[in-house]
C-alpha cells in the first residue's frame, strides 16, 4: 500500500517505526500538550524519520501552536526572498532572524507566506 502511494522503502520504515512508537506509547501525544514548542520538537525528533521541519509543521498544523516556525521550509524561504526582495533564497538561520519580530505569532506569518508562495 505504501509503495503504491509512492513512498520510498526508507519512508515506509520511518512510518512503521513511528506507528510502532505510537502503539507502544513511546510517543505520548497527550503529554505533548503540556510542553513548550522547544520541548515538543526535542521529543518528536528523537524518533527516526521525524526531523525539525516535521516537528515544527506538527506544531503548526496539528497542535495549532501560535508560534511554530519551520524555518528550513523551502516555500517559506522563497516567500521571504520575494517579500524582502533578496537576491538569493535565505537559509534557515536567516529566516529565523527575519521572523524574530513576528513572535509570538510566527505560525500566522508562515500561513500568510505559504499562501503567497502558491
């Protein structure tokens, strides 16, 4: 089923591992609600296949956190490049610096920037 959906064998392994972690309660989603964004990112990225980008997008899309910022996202980087009139696409650290004044509502900024990228 996963291969038919276009997933690589590595991504299938990641999905299987994360599913097993959920079933064995190694990932406790209800406990995440009490954590800070940084703590959640640290907790989720312990699992193979979940990187910082995935964890930040989880904060934004699944947990509706107001200040999630997936700074390595290509769409955000291109949108910031256009917004700021930059010659080159800003990298992760630069997007974090640019987004700093938007705290504590960087999730809103991300959604607006993504919509401008489309």
